[in-house]
């Protein structure tokens, strides 16, 4: 019964977050860049929640929040603190929506030209999706021996590191690390 409640809460949070990601750029269609930047902002808020920031600390310390952005921050905070598992569920919802947002862009415009600005964000979206799927596999107790053959050999060390972190420090720490890796990638360091 608890698992069913978690699943229902996950879909409710996803429904809450989807409009912001789907319509964040109202002047044009989404791009890999907009999907990535919005997700990065959401992940930052969740990382701060995990570190114990209160709702008022978040809204007062994040610079230049518009009323709409402040509403998104408070919505994320409320979703992430609704229950004991809500932070993990919200991290998962944000990562799932990022993958969906990027897929919608890909379905509309395909792979961006190499060496383009969009190509960089396309790469980061793919890397994040891979990390998220590996973490979900770990949380579902899928043996790493079954996961590794599905990945490019160059990504096996990443999968092993995610599994190790999940088993040693837990799912919140693994989501935090995935978020850091996304931000490193977006900043051209990944």
C-alpha cells in the first residue's frame, strides 16, 4: 500500500512539474538547452532541500526569482518535503521529465548538428538519461551484471560508480551526484 501511495505521489508531482518544463520557453518551442537549464535549476533546488534549506531560505537566497519562478521553487519544495520518500520521488520525477522533454525535442528536430550549441545540450541530456536509468536499475535491485551489457563499454565505469554510491550512501546521495554530473556537463566540464 505504501508503494502504491509513492507511485501515485510520483505521478502527481510529474503532472505538477510537466507544465513548467513543457512550457518554460513560451516564445518558442523547447530545445535541448531549455530542457537542460530548467532541469538544472530544479535539481539545484532539490539539492538545497536535501541540505536542509527551508522554503523561505530558498526563495530569499535564489537571486532574481520572478513570481512564476518563486511559485515553481515553492511547488518543488512542497513536493520534495511531503513525506519521507518525497525528495527521492521528486528527484526521480524531475529526471524522468527531463528525459521526456529531450525526447520531444528529438522527435521534433532530430539530432542537432555536431559542434553546435544544441549538440552540447543534447549530449548532456543523453548522459543524464543514462545515469538516471542506471540508478533506477540499482533501486530496483537489478544485478549490475545484467545492466552493464546494455551500456556502451565506455560507460561501464559510470554505472559501477552509481551502483557503488547507491549501495554505500543511498539513493538521495546518488541523485545528488547525478545532479552534480549534469551541471558539470552543462558547464562544459563533463
